[in-house]
């Protein structure tokens, strides 16, 4: 059945209704203007104007204006497609062989909505919504929602939601939500498989990646292989590394994320669990609100915790593990710095850049390398120190404070000397000490010094073992018995002696329990004094007068005294001679390997500048190794200055003022024109033959120039309002003119001007008279009838001048020719004329 202008049906059961509509296949239906035109297919149904044109395939259904045009080709028909909506399914094509594993599925595409399924190539694709599934290339893809599934390349992809799943290249990908899963078309054209994006703008860019939540992101675009298996769950969550997991949400409004921190897992196989948690290192774990695990294998658990370096651990609210690798901080607000350090307990701190510190217990502090603090509020602040027990402190290197409130400080350390019972040198600064008490009060009301006993001590065996009281008592008893017996068979009254010797090996011996007197000589004194700790001491010092050397005794020769000061090399650098009072000095060796030497003494020398001839004064002189003697000048020596007239003397340190005359504060000065020249024993001050001045030059009484005066170009000469007199008449163009030449020029100009004015006046009157004559000519009449002749006389006036004219004119008999002539004159005596021949038609 065909109804409508030029409607056509070609087979049994076909129906074509509408102008130019066509139904060529069996049981085909075309309804609408131009519907089904040029299409072939059994049961092909086209409903809508211009729908189903030039399409090939059986059992297709297209509904809507311009829907289903150019489906399949004659060589590769596309059957069983359904397209509903404006332009739906246009240019769609089936695959050549049908969908793999289901041989009947060749075609079978569905597009519902304006432009839905437009340009599809493949089988079993579904596009529902405006532009849904447009330009899809592949099979079994599903797009539901406006502009969903646009430009998909691949098989079995699912896009549900407006703008979801657009520009995807791959297979088995799922995008659910507004703008979810879009943009998976990588620049390297590699297919992405099995990604899942659920939520508004959620993006899963890698193989097997999952992005669940608004703005969630799993993987990185163009890195689908290296970032595969990433999982991001929560608003704004990001898992951008291979097999990383980010679970947590950030606050946001309808347009953007409001919270500054997002949950992020950016390290390989890392885990970030909690709002704002971030794991950046490989296989790192961050669990808790704003937890940070920043390096490989780091672990951060708790609110606002941070594990910054490799293999570091931070557990507890606000815990910090920073600095270097393998640090551990466990406990609320615990903190670790450095390397290989450990802090366990609320507020525990192992903070040292050198690392290897240990703090265990609430409030403990270990702040130096190898320091250990164990117990509530224990503190170990020195290198290698240990504090074990609540409130114990160790602030001396390598030392240990053991027990409640025990303390050891740097002042407890002995760094030199010998013990009372041994000749072994002591340097506790390198080995430290152990304290089991404290020098101060243990608590309020306790004694100022609080030592503790160490009990149950086994008797020592080796030299470095501790001894107990029993062993000390035994030694005491033996010493007491020895003293009482006099020692070595003595008298039993504490006998025995001690001895002293001098540098000549002379000695004396003194019985114990008696006093040996020590006296000084040559200015050396000995005095018994009281020390600060209440003990007695023998003080050896110098008297006010020290004498070295002196006359001999008992007829023997005396000896001159001398004092020498030697350096580290054993050589004397200073020697004072008691005989003549001279001082010998030897300096360090110079570049030539020789040491400079000099001998300083006093003697009479030359007088100073104020001395008189023949007088002398005491001077310091020094003699060099070659025997030359030099005198040292004094302040009173000074200098004498001689001028052209007179002599001035000044001591050293005094000021000699050298001034010029007529100096002005408002002037500037330079040394350009003045120089000094050494000539023999004189220093001459000379003026340049051609001086140059940058400022104003003044000369009182005038300047006399004998040859010539030249002013450089660009220079201004200011006469200050004064006249330049006796100037000769100018000859060259650049010469200055005299007043006489100017007056003569003025007279010539005045005469010329007057003559010019007279000529101008004459020209003006002649011009006015000419104008009056022209007016007179203009007023002449002429005949207007054929064959007429006329003579005319006219007059004119213009600005006081008069003119006149006489004219003759005639017209031909046929009235076409007009001849005119005129003579004119004026009151100024000028005469003129005019003539014309005129033709009219």
C-alpha cells in the first residue's frame, strides 16, 4: 500500500505513507515524507519525515525526524537496529562478522534520543539519551544519559549518567554518574580494560582501577599499565600509583572541593585510609584523619600523624617521625628526628639530628646521639647519656642517672688529674659516670644532697671492679696497724720518713708527723693560705722585686743575671741582659729561612726639633746583626717645614694646617690645574700653563689678554649686565656687531619700509580703480532681438576710485550670433578693453 505523492512499495506487505516515501522490503513500513527512501530490508520500519533513508538491513526500526539514515551498506547490511529520536542512528554500521561468540548478533544496536547512536560502528550497542553512544566504535557498549558514551572505542563498556563514559578507548569499562569515567582515550592509543568509575566526575584511568565517589581519581591518564589496580573511594579521593588504595572523603560544595587536603595514595601499593590521609611512599600506609606516610615502607596511624622518611613509623594523635630513615614514634604527640631513633609514650621525644636516640615513657626526652631516656619524664640530653627512672636526668656525656629523680650533670665529671688512691690519670669526659642520686633536693622537704646506697655489692676481683665496704674496712685496718707499728720494724709511734731533692740531686729527709720548711730565694716567696674549702695550702709566688744574678760570695766571681723567654721549639726569642740593660729579640724565620735579630738599648742621641745645637737626649736605639745602629724617633722629634719665606716646626701627632687664601664656602675646588713635583730636597707646587676651570672665574681689577681669547663651542659667556666696549666693526658673518652698525641698519630698514608703504598704497589704489572699471564694463547693456545694434556707456565706483566704459554690440539677423566690444578707463589713468563673439542655439 502506497499513500501520498509518488509514494512507492515494491514487495508484498509493504506500506509507504507520505510524499515520496518508499517501502522496498517485504512487510516494510515507511510513514512520513521521504521516509524509507532508498532503503532496503525485510520489515524495515521508518516512522518520521526524512527517516530511514539509504539504509540496508532487515528488521530495523527507526522513529523520529531524520532518524535511521544511512544504516549499514548494501555490501554489509546492519539488521535489527532500533533508533528513536531526531537524527538517531544516522550513519551507524554493523561489524563485518557479527559480535564474537554470538553469531546472530550482527547489528542489533539501539539508540533512543535525539542523535542517539549517531555514527555507531558495531553490534549490540545501546544508546539512550540525547547524543548517547554517538560515534561509538565497538560492540555491546551501553550508554544511558544525555551525551553519555560519546566516541567510545571498544567492547562491553557501560556509561550511565549525563556526560558519563565519553572518549573511552578500551573494554569492560564502567562509568556511572554525571561526567564519570570520561576521557579514557589515551594519547598513546592503548586500550584501558576493566576500569570502574562511579560518582560525579569520578575517573578510573588504569586497568582494573576503581574510582568510587565524586571527583574520585584512580590512576593517571596515559599511564594505564603502570598505574593498574589503583582504588580510590570517597569524594576527591586519589589513588595514582599501581595497586594503591585511597579511602576517605574531602568536603565540597556543588562546584569544588572545600577542604584543603584530599585523601591520596600516590606510592606503589600504598594505602591511605581516612579523610585527608596521604601515602606518598612505595608500600607506605597512612591511616587516620590527615595522616601522612611520605616515604617508602613508612607507617602513619592516627589523627594528624606524620611519618616522613623511609621505614619510619608514627602512631598516635599528632605523632611525628621526621628527620631520617627508620625512626619510630608511638604515642600521642610523640616526636622523633634524626635516624634510627625511638620515642614511645605520650609526648615522648627523641629529637637529635645525629639520631640513634631512645625515649620510652610519657614526657621522656632523648636529645643527643645514643641518648636513652626510660621512665616518666626522664631526660637524657648529652651524647651517650642514659636516664633510667621517673624524672631522672642525665646531661653529661656517656653518663647514667639511675633511679627516681637521679641526676648527673657536666659538673660531676672529672676531666684531669689522678684519684686519691691511684696514679692512673682520670678523664671521665670520655667515659662518663653513673649517678644513683642527686646533688639537689629529691623533693620538697628532702635534704639538699640526696645520695643513695648501692647494696648487695659483691667484692671486687679485677682492677676495674667495684669494691664494697667490707673490702675498704679491711684495707683501713691494715694501714692502721702498719702506722701504729712504725712500718718495717719501726718504733711504733707512726714512724717513717719522706724526702725531697733539688735539681743537683741534693736531698734531705724529714720524719713523718714533722714539718719541713720550704723557703724562696731571688724574689720567690712561700706563704701558707686558707683555701675556699677550709683546708690549708702552700702558695708559691713572686715578690715585688725580682733579682737575677749578683755579686759573688766569699771572694768568688759574681754572675750577670739574665732573663730568657723560650718558644715551643726551645729557642729563646727574648733575652734581657742584666749587665747593660739591653734586650735581645729574635723573630720567626722568613722566606729565606733566616730569623731577624736586633738588640735594643738606651744611649745619648740627637736633640729633637726644639733642641739646641750641641745638646743630646736619651734615645732608644737598636743594633742589627750587621752592627748598624738605628735610633727610635719620639713625638718631640717631629718635622720642620720650610717655605719661600719662614720655617715651621711640628712635633709628631701635632697638626700642621696648609691653607689657601680667599677660600669661599659657596665655591667648589679641584686639583686639575695644580700639581706637586719633587725637586732635590724640595717639593714644588706648580700651576698648569693652560688651566681649565669648571666653575666661575673672577678677576678683581679686570683681565688683560695680550694675544687672543677663545671660548669653546656650547659655552655661555655671562657679562653680568656689563658693556663690552671698543669693539671693531664686524666683517665676517660670525663677528659681533657694534651699536653703530645696528643704528645704520635700523636707518636703512626704516627708509626701505617707508618706500614699501608708498608702493603698497599706490598698488592698492590702482587695484581699486581697476575694480571700478570692471564694474563699469559689467553694467554695459546688449541687444536681445535679431538684427539689433547697441552702443552703451557705463560707470562704476569701488572704495573711492571711479571707472567708466563704452561698449558696442550687435545680433545677427538669425539671432544666433552676438558680437560685443568695450573700452574702459579709470580715474587713476589706466585704460583697457574687451571683445567677444558669442553663438547661441
